[in-house]
C-alpha cells in the first residue's frame, strides 16, 4: 500500500498546485473521479481552500486517453478497491 499512498499524496499535491494557479497534471476529469469516491483532498486540513468548480478549473485535455491517463486510472482503481 506504500505505492498507493504515494499516488494519493501526488494527487493532493497536483490539486494544490492547480488551486494555486501553478502548472499541474490534475484535470477536471480526475477531480470528478476522486470527488465521486469522496476523496479527502486535505486530511490534515493544511489547505484552506475547498474545491469549487467555479474557482479552480483544470484545463481541458486533448481528446483520447494517453499513457498517463491509463496509468492514472489503474491507480484510481487501486484506491477504489482499498476504500
């Protein structure tokens, strides 16, 4: 589960970057997937902002899945199994 924990941490980091308006790999689709399973974006309440679709909006991604999207979905599936 250590690898899954690292992946979860990366999602939180990418989300924080998005909220700060910095370059991020987080997409709206990924945010929606994680919200769907009640992902805890900030278990320690470090971040003060909560996701608001009107404030933080991930850029649209090109059509079709790429290698990173497939890998991301594999980790997402692992998280769903773990929960």
